[in-house]
C-alpha cells in the first residue's frame, strides 16, 4: 500500500469572467467593459438557454456615440474622366459661330455709318385727267396720264428698280394698273417716268359711282396712286435688296382738261 495521502477534492469550476453576485454593487452597469450577466450575449445561463440573444447597448465615450450617426453625409469624389471629343467639336463650332456673328455685326455697323443709306423717293409732280364717263350705270371708263419721279438721294449707293407696278384707286377700289420696265439709277440721280393709266369698263359699286359723279360736278376728283417695286442697292462688293411702297393722294380737276391741284406723297419700306 502506498503511503501517499489522498488528494483533496477539486474546487468547483468557476469561469474567470464570471463575477460573484456580491461584487455587482461596485461595478457600473454602463461600463463598456462590464456587461451585466443577465444581458451578456455570449453567456447564457443553463436555466435560460432558450432566451434569444439581444444586441448589447451601444457604448458611449465622453458623450459621443461609438456607432456612426445615420444622418452623417458621405461625399464621394467623382472619378476623373476624359471629355468626349464630340463635345469639344460642338464647343469649337459654337465659338466660331459667335465670333463670326460679332465680326459681321461690327462690319455691318461700320458700313452703315460710313454709307448712311437713304430710301429712294417716289413722287408725282404732274398729272392730267383726260376722260371720265360711264357706259352703263355701274361700269366706269377713264384715262389718266402722269409723270412719276424716281429719285436716288444716296451719295455712295447705286440702286436698281425692279418689278415696278403702278396702281390707280378710287376709294380703295382698283380701277387701273400699269407696269414699268426695270431701270438703274446712279448716285443722286433723278428719273421721270411717264405713266398712263386707262380704265375700260371697270365695275364700280353704286355708292362709288354716285360719289364719282358728285366729285365731277364739284370739279374736284380724288385719286390714290400706289407704287410697289423692288430696290437693289449696290456699294462696291456689298449688295442688298428690299421692297419699297409709294403712296400719293391726288386731287384733280374734271376732264377733259383735268389738271393736278394738290398731292401728298410718301415712300416707305
């Protein structure tokens, strides 16, 4: 038999992380490194093994949350990328167009200030009324001849008149029309163009016919002349065109020796 004494029984197993319940009075519950045993996710008592695990409360250091706030904005820096060559081409075309527009605008302004273009003048210095009569109560016949004065007042521009048309009206009723051949005018040149307007069996409403008869009795007949023509202006290598409208209010004496008493003429584009 052995002379060895029997060993004492081993002490009960106690995990090193477990703290006796008597020591809980000095351990703060909010200490981040100490969590109460009842909510420790990694330590489950044998009597409550079926209790689900819960997330431990977030620890705080000096009043700051350990977890990031949900309202925090995270900025992402854009990745560097090369510009599309098509965008560069479009930008270059826009730049060229803008510079061209500015250049032509300045050039037009300089030419305008240097040339100072003026509108040609349309006038009727003389007219004669030869015939006015009615075949039937509603159909009118008439014969009017006149001189039309075209004047180019520009000092540096030459003009050309095209598509000329002269019309005769009585109270906005067209009673005669005559075309004129195109012609050119130099600087400060004046041209007298003879025009003859003949009305043959032109229908006039009854009120217009009665008004014309009254004016013939009073020996004062009112006519309106309208001239429409296209003007082409030339200055060295610069050419441009526009439409011109001439208006003349005429007052004539009765035929057969009807003469021009007064006139009011205007010329507008």
